[in-house]
C-alpha cells in the first residue's frame, strides 16, 4: 500500500466553506443567514478522564470544527438541519414545548416537557439555547430571551465520534451564533466585531453554558475540557488548563512544531460518551474519591504531583478499602484502577506543564519527554481506565515502531482517535504503515488553532 492511499481530512478553507454554507442555507430555509460561525474541535496531549476531577489538561484546538449558518427567529422555535449524510433527516423543528432538560438539577429551572422523537444530536443545540436562557443577572448581556429562536444549517469538518470533540464543537458554534443574534452583547457588536468584544471571562461563561447543556440535557458526563478549549483556545498555543477553577495558561509550542508533527489518527471506530461504559468509569472514580473523603481526586495530591504522592494515595485507598469487595456498589478493584489512572494522569500533566513553562530545554529533549509521557498515558488508558480497544492499541504500537516518539488514545475511549508525535522526516513512513492497518483509518494534522469565531 503506497502512502498515497493514506486518507487525510482537510479542515478546508473557512471563507469558502462559509460562502457555500450561506448559499445552501437559502436553499434550505428560503432566506439569507445573518452570519456564519465556527468552533473548533480539540486534541488533548494529556489529561483524559480527569477534567471532572479538577485535574490539569493539556488540549489544543484543531483547525477542523463545526460551521453554523444562522438567522434569528422571534417565536421561540429552533429549526435545524445538518449536512452530515449519516445524520441528515431534513429540517428538524423544535418548538418551545420540546424537551431540553432531560436531567435538570433539583434546584434548576426545568426545561419544557420531553420529546423523545427528536434526533439525539439536536439536544446539543437545543440544550445550549436553553442554558443561555437560564443565565442570571450577572451575565444578562449573554442571556437569551424566551422568545428567541433560530434557523441553523450545520456542517462539520470533524469526523463524528472520533474523540476530537465534535459535540462540544457543535455546542460552541451554536452558542456563538445565539449570542451574536440574540443577546445584548451581540447587538452591541455586529458581525466580526463580536470576536474582539467577547472577553475571556465571557467566553468562559459561554463554555460553562455548553457544559451545562451536555450534562443536564444530553446526559453525558463531560467535565468542561472540550468546551473550554473550543471557546478559549489560542492559535499556535497549547492550553495548560487547571480544571479546578478553569484558569489556564497559553503555552507557545511553535518551537516544537518546526521539527515535529502532531498527527491525529481516526481509527474509524466511533464512540458515544452517553453510553454506559463512560458513565461507569466516572462513577467508579468518584466512588474512590468518596472513600478517600474528597470531592475531587485532584485534592488527594499536591500541585507538584510526584510518584511518591501517587503511591501514598494508593496506599491510603488500600487501607480504607481493606476487606471491601465493593465501594458504593462498584467493584473495589475497578475503583482502584480508575483512581490509579486519575492520579498518574495528573502527574503526567504536571510533568509536561513544568517542562513547557519552566526553564528552556532542547527541542529534541522536550519532544522525547513529551513522547514518553504520551505513551505512558496510553498504557494507563488501556490498563487502568480500561477504555482502549484493539485498533487503538494497534495504532499506538505501529506508530511507535515506525518512528513516533509518543502515541496515545485521546477522548473518552471505547472508540475514537490516537494522537501521535512524530519527527517530520518519519511522518510519511508512519502514516503509510498506519493506513495499511485498516481502510477506515484517516489522518488529521493537529495545529494549535484559534477559538470559536465569526467567519
């Protein structure tokens, strides 16, 4: 198999995609859109399954993402259509009486009554519409009125279910469209002016609204990593994101990309985070936290987490769990594995954070260290989180054999993509070998990109 058979997914030209989407919008809805909005997907260098435990994550936004052409309505109706061939069923109309809050908190205002016949993917959009309408007075400039609705036409350049945050990308693109077309902040800053007008704090509020939509409306146990990256990323920079308070540091890694490439490998095996496996993994790790007497596992280790700190946490768990086959209804052995993944993943994130934000090191040393950490992260995803799968393991093993410095499963697992770090002169050989594994394998160039924006 020649390297020419390797399939690369291009992010495309933003202006051309926006223009074509606007033309199609007129064909679908019969009137012009008022704007086109884009939000990127993400690749996570380290920090899987720990954002909901307050850990440090190291994501970067992709040049690939979701485009939304939109026009406002004032009747509370949301009309949606996706151009994804696997999901497109024509225009889906969601009236104000349709369900958006499948799992509201007891103290939260409930959404309208449930409507089960709506396609699952529409809840990512209707949920955002609802949560933006629930913002309090402190964020009134970003709040939608109950009468606001919209027509949306959606196109994505991300593979669906590939662990590259296509759902959060959809949420954030829709959220930006809603803010632009239906809020005080949008009215004050028409079209492209909105990008510069939105502060980082306001972007954080929008990201939080998207998180709430995914947890309360969709029912997925997201921790905020994906939405934060999509709304607050920076071109050319890796985010060092502390998920205890969602403070972040933007780290320039352009020096690394002069000689090395990050390549995401879509295995062709999609995942679904709303399935039972991911929820069970989170519940098991939360049971371990409860046994240790902490709300979040990040609170079990110091900021500068080391191996000795990890060992002490595991020893304390063993002491407290002695003689118990189950913890809160979950296998003690499984809870210990999830705990081990979480605290070692936190340690790995702190190691990369220190490397990239501390004293300067040689480029090759930096790349080799990051590669080692990535591969160790995959081992933990396989053995401790137990979310890897045969094709991902094959991709990791093949990539390392063909010259990659590191490779790991990213995203929630049970399907999805592998992120590789490879010297530029070994990339062609690596992708050739990986393409030979399966005709479903596809590749994306991972270049740290800008956040959600008006196109």
